[in-house]
C-alpha cells in the first residue's frame, strides 16, 4: 500500500536543488534535476551527516562530511568512504505538488534518527 505525502510545491523546488524534509519521522532529501524529482534518505550511510547540506552535481549528491557521492536516482554509493546505498523513495508530481511515498522502511537504520 502506498501513502503519498505532499512534500513540496513544484514552484518551490528550483532546478539542481535539495530540500530537507521530515516525512512521517523519516529524514528525506528531495532533489530536482531538470524536470525530474528524486528522494533519498537525508542521512549519509558512511557517517552521520545530512546530505541536504551537501552539493548536488547532475544526479550525484556529495556528502558534506567526507565527500562520499551517491546517485540520487538509485541511491547507489559511487565513491568511498561510502559503501552502502541510500534508501530511495518513490516520487510523483500530482498537479503542482511533489509527493513522496515513505511507507517502506529505510534500508539505512540511521535514516530516521
């Protein structure tokens, strides 16, 4: 069962941006890359740092703490020191709203702390 939650308005999410969200107790990072939206856990899987404080370059988010990079489309860890992928969440645009489904538990146990 999905549980779509309105996370933002499309007009409030600029291209190449990251928004920090707390949805149902989950720390979520919302990314806009061109006309596409993606959502991952906001917590780096290597060490506790918020990815929403990092740098978005294309489809890659760089952690502000140790520079690990992740693919925001898949959550895949692309560079060390990260070895574990980020939890990802389905995103859809419904009218002027960006909605995220966080019903599945994050694969990163620290994602909701």
